[in-house]
């Protein structure tokens, strides 16, 4: 039956993913079950979206409660919950204002539009000359604009022409040599997720912020994957700076149940948006707001950032203690860990398939890295259970 369903999906669904050969049918907390009732520990969290665990009872309750009242009235009207959500998110992040969207890519597109408009209207850049500095091996989404400034050819091939306006430089490098009068913003991930959990040099984000302030440039941080406790703090930028000029969130903001994203910024940046200049049919709808509010409440009430920091170090040290000639490096912060393997000895895909056979679900990144990012509610006992099986596969 499993392979009949896989064949059916291959026949009728676009093949833009390469899933492991498993059909999932149930989830609860850190665990998943396939359609044969085999149990697996989730070490992916839907690319960091399921930080609160699968089918979190508090998230479900918030969803059900909101569905008793109102669903999607659109932002053609005020709602009784958006302002409450906005205030809560702004206070959590330290930002002045937010603009609600649905997916991470939409929030990134919003940030790009804001940066360019701010560059023309506030900084005085000549029309259609604005430039945003981005970094090699970035991943900010799948739209044509975003693909256009990727350094991964697979993401761009035959999707052009692209609109330009981006300057791609090495991740971890000094931005000063690349700054000119047309640069309006720097868009960066504090840890590059899809590149393989790549961590920059210590102090790099702080250094970028200083360069941005010195040159009247916006620092825009993409924390779609690293935010909401994933790296051991509420937001990864808190390791080095007070706050950026602009912040992009998504994934875990939706509690693993619903697509919720947000663009947050200083007041003068957000003020470039006026009625009719940007929008979203579903962005900021009451269901999304209710779920996001509860996601924030869970983050604080259950101290998920602190758990991520403590258990992330625990998991990382356990992985570092494994004696294996396959492992080249273990890196990351909190429960956002990448294990780089020697592709000359075994492929990351093979490792993930073998982990699946042992009851652990992960996924390879760029053929050489295995991502370990379980829900933030995971316990040390569950980590021990996982490491015992990881060691069996990797040795």
C-alpha cells in the first residue's frame, strides 16, 4: 500500500521534492507515525516549523477557539485580534511595527520592497538604482526575485530573466568594500540553514550592523528558520546585537499548524507602506493571529529558548563524542545542528535512509550535511534514544 500511494503521488503531484520513501499519517509531540503504524522521532521539525511539537494541544485549542468566532474577513476591515498579535510580536522582538504575511518567502519579498522604497524615499537613492547586499549560499525562498539572487544554479536554472538589484558577496566577509551610494540594505541569515547550518565568525553580525549604521543602510535579518527559540535564544541576533533594522519571521510562528509570517521594522521603514502599496488576502487573518499569539505564549511560558540552548548543547556534545571517520564537523547553535559527513565515504542521503530505518527522521542538505533540528520540547531521554541510533548508523 505504501508504494502504491507513493506511485500515485508521483503520477499526480509535481516532482519538485525528493522525499524519503515513507508515508506519514500521524503526529504527536516529537513523534511521527507512518501508515503502517511504525513510530519515528522527528529530527527535522518541518524545517524548524514544528518547534512546539506536532499537534500541540495549546495551539489546537487556540485554533478551535478562533474558529468558533470568525475565520477570514480580510484586512479590508479591522479585526479584534490583529492589534493584540502585533503588539505582542513587537514587544517580543523589540521592533516598532510589523506587517503580517503568510509564508516566509512572502515576508522576504515584503522586506525587499520595503528596503527599496525606503532607499528611494528616505535615503535618496536614484530611481531604480537601489542595491541590496546578499550572501553566497543564501536561501530566502523560492520566488523569482529571490531565486534571482541565489548562488545555487539549480534554484535559478531556466527561471529567468531576473530583475537584478542584488550584490552577492561571500558569507562571513566584510561588507565595507561592497558598499556604495546605491546600497539600501543588507539581507542576511544569522545562520545559513539550507546551506548546511553554516555559522559565521563570532562578532560578524555586530560588525555588519556597525557598517550599516555608518553608511545609512538597513540591516535586514532573515530569522525564518533561526527565530522563535531555535538557536537557544528567542532570536539568533540576540547573541550579538540588540536588534536589527528589519526582521523576517515565519515557520515556527505558525505553531507548526498554519502558515504565518511577519516582516518587522523600525517605524520610519514601515511608514513607506501606505494604503494600496502592499497587501495580502490572508495575511494577518484572525486564525493566523490566534495561532501566532499562542506560539509566542508557549515560547515564553515553557521556556523553549532555554530548553533549546541546554538540550542543543547536550545533543551537540553527544554528537561530538561519537568516534567516526565519516563525520567531518558538527556545528550550529541550540537545536539547530548540522553534521557534515565525508561524501567520499557515504552520501548524506544514505545516512538519512539508514536513520529512518532506525526510527529517526532527518533530511540531507546539499548531499553532505545532515540536519538535526527536533522540536524544542524534546527531552534529554529522547535525545539519548536518538544518539544511540545515530551512533549505530554513523560508525
